[in-house]
C-alpha cells in the first residue's frame, strides 16, 4: 500500500498534527520553511481547507474523540502562530482564494480564529471564508466581519447544549444576515431533535444530516432522515471514488499548521508546502486514489457527482443553491460501482 492509497479517518490526528510532531508529541515531519516564498504560480481560484493543531473542544459528544479535550498552552500557542502565518499568506496573494476552516476542536471559542475570520472576510480576493463550528461562542464578533464573504457551517449536538439557547443563536444569525447551514449527526437518538430543529428554523436555512460513521441505514430509517434533509442520500452510502476526476489537488487543497499541503484531508501524500511555493507548482488534475469517499468535505469535490451545481455559491458552507422540496426531490446519484458516469445533481426550481 502506498501513502496515496492509505485513507485517513476524519479523526486521525497523529499523521496530520500540524505542529511538526506526531500524536505522542515527538518531533517529526518535514521542516517548516522559514521564509515566505517569492511569487509563484497563480491559480485561477484556489480553495483551501485549513486544519491546524487545535484539537480541544468544549463539548463531550460520545461520537467524537476530541470530546472535552484540553490543549496545552504550548499547543494553543503553536496553533495561534500557525493560523496567523496562514492568514498572512492568504492576505499577500494576488489571486482568488476561498477558505474553509475545519478544526478538530472548536475554533471560534479562540480569539485568533475569530480574528482570522474577520480579517479574511475583508480581503477583496477572498470570495468566501467559512468555518465548521458548534456555535458555542459569543456572536458579537460578527459585527466586525464582512457578511457578504463570511459564512458558518454549524453543527447541532443534542444533549450538549440547551435547545432554546441553540435555536436562539440560530435566530440571531438570521437577524444579523449571516450565511449559515445547520446539521446533525444521523444517530437514532437525534432524530426527534432534528425534526424539531427543522420545524423551528426558517425555511431558507438548510438543515443537513451526516450519516453516522460506520452506521448502515435501512430504507425506513433513511426515509426518516430524508424527510429532514432531502439530500441525506448523498451521505447515506460511501461514494466509490478510485480513479474518478476530483478537484482536490488541482483547485482544492488541504493545508495543515506547518503549511504541508495534501490534496484533501483523507489522502496522506504531501504534494508540497504552501510557504515555499512547491504546493502551488504541484497543482494539477489528479484522479482520486482512494476506493471510497464518505465525508462531505471530500466527495463534494468529486466531479461526477455534480455537487458544485447543487451547492453553487455555497460549497464551503454546505448551502444548496436552491431550497429543496422533499416531496419533489430527485437527489444526485451516489457514485457506486456500475454508475461511475452518473449525472450531476438535479436542481429543484
């Protein structure tokens, strides 16, 4: 098995620590370039999924290995410095860059993530900056951001937050004019809470459902979740992906705290470093090397799925281009053996 064949779990922190150390704290990995690069290739548009060393969270969800994890002061300092370096690199570019922050832990409870979101939102060459969040932090910082650029990918964790408090924050986001989606993990014990949330959210706020990792759904179970999220079918089954064209590695990349660049979060192969220019020089079309892709932040970039049409204008924050009507929905086909040439997403007017 080559490094390109190994699939990283979304929870795999050891290989992508971003601090220059493995999960045990031992030094390892390539050295970080000390200087910013000279101007190199200029992509027409680059989308970056950034994930630094931060791994601490204020929630203790039983399905998450980072529940109530606490980072050391040293790790937090390393994360802050890495994020500031990344933000500075983006600010100095002269081509369009969109950014999605996908921290293992909760980023917005840290001031440096809020500052980064605000700063990037005001850069003219950044059309979108978004972050995955549990929405536990205060919202006052949003007043400083350009809400035409900033967006939030929000996850609701039943049992971790008072429902009225959470839906109240969602209503505050609506009142502020913030672009956001909301989602839940598709565990049986979450279904009633998801139905309640769907009923209380404005129609224009998309509520997505992620299939729980490693869980299979009967048709009856899937029907219950599809009533909440008409696009649940995209998440229900892993997508066969080996050899298929994918935007990752060409116009979409994953960046860690040291600037190491991989095509996506789930492929181990490092294609270059952001800060020495090697990653930009390495950008090119790359077929997917993995057998399957089962995470939205991965398969949304698989070209045969056509999800850039489905989520046009909202790929990073997971907002469909139109409001989906469950009764009329014909969702995009999953890429499975035998339908690799499946058509793209069907947009319901």
